[in-house]
């Protein structure tokens, strides 16, 4: 399956680059829209509602400037049009408090970021396989 749209929210451009590079190495043809803050992500999501152009999956860091990942999750669950979009937290943290907070705020998955490109390739392949080939998602 090709052409899925992912909104990737991370304030570290190296992590975004690694994620996109991993997807390309896997031959995935997804469209990656990026934001470097939670505030920017909220703006993109809200404009996507108006344009009927919402992402199929949200991938975002927990610790973001401005609106952080927890606030982004809370916003997502408060807007009916955004609730159906799976939200995957992808962060450097593996702290139990962060994990618990993310799930309590509505995360569908919590993944600790890989340390190298091989790790990114494995994780992005698993995300793609599960969310776009195994799980059944509502149509846009």
C-alpha cells in the first residue's frame, strides 16, 4: 500500500531525516508532512480539517517546544475529526511516567527512538506493517 500521509512532529531535524531516510530505504512511498513544534502540528491538523486533508498517522516526539506531546494528544482527542487518526509517540524517553502519561492522554503506541539507521529502518518497517497492512483504519 502506498501513498499514506504521515504527520511527523519533532524538533530534532536529524530524527526527521533518519525517519524519512529509513522509509525511503524500505521503498515506502508515504507522504511525510513535518512540523517542528506542537503548535505547528495543531495548526496543520486544524487546517487539514478545513481542507479535508488529514494525515493517516501521527508520529511525534513527546518533548516538543510550546504545545508538548501530551498536550497534542489531549488536543487530538478533543476534536472529533482528529480522534480517528492513530497517534504514535516516538521519543528518546523510556521513562515509565512518560509512557503512562502518553497512554492516559490517548496515545495508540509509545516507541523509544532507535539509536542508528538500522534501528530506524526496523521501527519504521514495523510501524508501516502494523498500521497500514495489519490494522484496519477508517478512510479519510
